[in-house]
């Protein structure tokens, strides 16, 4: 049975009744996620598809499982323009009443400690999406429109006065390793 997602739910009762919820949420319903993504424009509207099922697993444990997915507009960490990332996260939680019970679980399930017999299902959905966002979202290699890395390195080296000489050797570094950040200090010391 699928129903509309309630604001609050008693998860123990939901497990007993085998409740399932599926549908679509707008970004407006998820304020923590909305703060992380690039706001919707008229052309592209972020939607979150979800399926959340409360039931007992084959071992009789009360579980919440399902799937949460969306296509999020995030700032690319290379070029800072927006990049669309498909995010999909399976839900696999075991309901427990105490931290001790949570510590005793297998690594297959994550615990959901429920101490006051009430949870907000929308928070589960939002938490899973936030955890599924890559730590450094970015375009595929070459998708940002930047020159390749070797051109960037030469530009940065010439900008700092570390450009290679005509023979390709860098005057300020030992050719056997990375540039010495204190090489300029050595030249200043010699001038005194």
C-alpha cells in the first residue's frame, strides 16, 4: 500500500502495518538540500523521487528500506559553473531504540535510533540525498572548457616567474623534484 508522505510517523506502527510511501518531492520541501544545490531556474526544476518501505526483514528486524534519487544542479569544483549530477541512494536502515542496540548491528545495515517513537520521513529522504552528493562535484574531464593541465601549469609557472628556460630546465628548482617554495628566499639572502 502506498500513501502520501506524512510529516511525522510512528516507525514501529508503520513496520507493523507494512506501510510504503512513494512519490515526488520538490526542492522547496527539502531546505537543507536546497541550501547546497544551485537554485532552480525556469528551464530546469529539481525533483526528488522516493520510495520508503517500513517492514520486517527475513530475520524479523524492523527495517526501513527504499530508494531516493534526483538530478541535482551543483557547482562544479573545477570551473564553478553548474553541473548536473545524478544522485541515487538506497535506504537500508534498521530501527533500534538505543545506541547499544545500534552498536550491536552488522555492518550491512545502518542503525536508525528512534527514542521517542516518532520520525520525520522527509528527513530520512533529505539525509540520504545529502550523504549521496559527491564531495567534489565536477564535470567529466574536459567538460569544463578549460585548457588541459599542461597548459595551466605553464601559465601558472610563467605568472610566478618560474617559467622554464630555453633548455626546459627551471632555474629555481632542482630538476629532481618539485619546485622549492623557498628558492626565492635563497636568492634574496645571496643579494645581502
